[in-house]
């Protein structure tokens, strides 16, 4: 009988269950003290001044662009090779997505194309740590600084302080990744993290935005602005409103904001996960080592790069490519592995190939490298409760199939 190996189930233990039950029994289940505790521990883990918990990484990116004043008439540079959220937030705000193609052999942002894409309309760039492998953050900042003469600041206070396009990092995959000795999350102007069910750390659904000061605007003030914007523009949290006392109920809606705060129920899961994340990450590394050892025996397999001179991945995704495979070969391969009880995935069909962006006028013909990366790309199961014997089963069956193909 074949095994049944899912792609990425959540790693939930009694610790997370107990934490959620404690919140349920506490009498306060939405944004409150557990939320604050999770934010504080994330700040220490990332080594950043403030973290704002939100309902998703998508809302984190959208709020970051919103407070930076991105809107109609502006351009935001986005890799063609990413998930929809990275570009959708730009469309939501009425700005133009400027896609750039990938390099021939790298899923992360192409720095040369990035520099060429900057114009006097560029208000932000969003780089993505695909699979958890950090981009070259310093190189991105250097490019933005060296082209700052093109930047035309609006009356937005953040634009005036930064004096260049915003560097927003989509770190949905890279919690725990390391760049030049520091964990990802403090190098960009702002970094968004995802705690979706399939991520290294989960809150079921959720995300966060990390940041330090921007120019003379301190991190506490940025945090307050994000808090108001994420709660309908309300200047007092529900927790503070319900403390009781004279005038406690009074609040003001300062602007027509969003509703994307994180509840204490979700934060309780994430806090428990963060406290045992080191061991979870170590297990991922063991699985990667096993995959590398077995799969390196077939030279048709292009293995992922998890470490280099300046960075180490968060080991979120194990992305392989098969030389000489076309899209049809890859799809057949995935179907065959499914028959053996192995669930594989693909990350990603480039955004210009999706209907939403075709309808907006984008053409996949301009992003040939991104398509060539996609057409033979396969993602293997990689998670902190994956048994080593199951990882071995996956790798050996991949080798067997390719030897027979």
C-alpha cells in the first residue's frame, strides 16, 4: 500500500491547543494582551524596533504602501515570479504594477532589471524571498539610493523623509532566514511576514509588518498609525475601550481605515510556535540535507540554493527544477508522484500568465526567464513534522522515475 504524504500540514502540538484554550477562557478573544506579547517576542527574535500583527501578509503590504502614499499615477516594481498578493496590493491602491523578469537561474529579483525599471514614477519596490532565500537587501538599497535623483516625493511625510522609493520586503517565506548575520526583517524599510497555515510559523491565518524608524519618524509613531489604519481608523483599541472607567468608551474615527487586525486567538498559536521555532527549523534543515544527499545523485535535478556567502534560507520551500523538462513533462511527473501518495506543488505560475493580469494588459512574452523557471519547477514537501522516512521515500521515488523517464 502506498503512503499518503501531504504537501504541508501545520505543526500543531498541545502547546498551541493549550494557548488557544487559555485565551478562550480569559474572557477576551480579539486583539489584546496576547497580541502584544507576540509582537514583543517577534521584535526580539527579528531584532527590530516594532512589529505590527495583522490579518495577513497581504494586509501588511497594503498598509505599508498606503501609509507611504502610493496611489494613482504611481508605479511599484514587482517580480513577475511571485504569488498574487505581492502585486494585488498595488492594484488595490490604484497604482501601476511594473513587472520585471527573473534571471535565468534565480527565483529572486533580478537586480539589473530592477535598476533599469526605476523611473520618476516609481514609489516603491517589492522584493520577494522566494522559498525563504533572502534577496541581496544591501544591493537593493544601494540601487534605490543611487537612483534617488529620479524620485519625486509627494506631500506624504514618509516620502519626504525617505527621499527615495520604499523598499518593501515580501518576507512571507523567510521568517528565521539570515542575511549577513542578522535575521530577516530589519534590513528593508518595511518587511511583511505571513503566518498562513502552510508557513514555517502559523497563526492559521495572519501576518505581520516589521520596521524601524523611517527618517525622523520613529517606529512607535509608525506603529500607532498602522494600528489606527488597521481598525477602521479608530483611535482606540477595543481592548482599551472595554477597560471601563470614566470616558473609556469614547473614541474617534480618524480616517476611513481597513479591518485587518489579528485576534488573540490567532496570536496565541503564533506565540507558541515562535517559542519552539528553533527546533522546528532544525528539523526542516535535516529534511533538506536528506533530500540533497539523495537527489544530488541525478544530475538532471537542479537543487535549490539554501546558503551562500551572505545568507541562509528559512528552509520554507524545497524548489527543484528538472533539466530538459517542459511544462507537460512536469505536470505528468506530479501526477505520477500523486499515484504513489506523494503530494507535490509548483511555485509559481508567473503573474503575467494569470487571467487577472492578462486582463490588465500584461503579456507573458515579456517574461521568458520567469516562464522557463516555472515550466520545469517542482516543490517537494518540507515541513517540521515530515518524517525522515517519508522524505526518503519521496526522494527515492523521484530518482526512480527520472531514471526510467
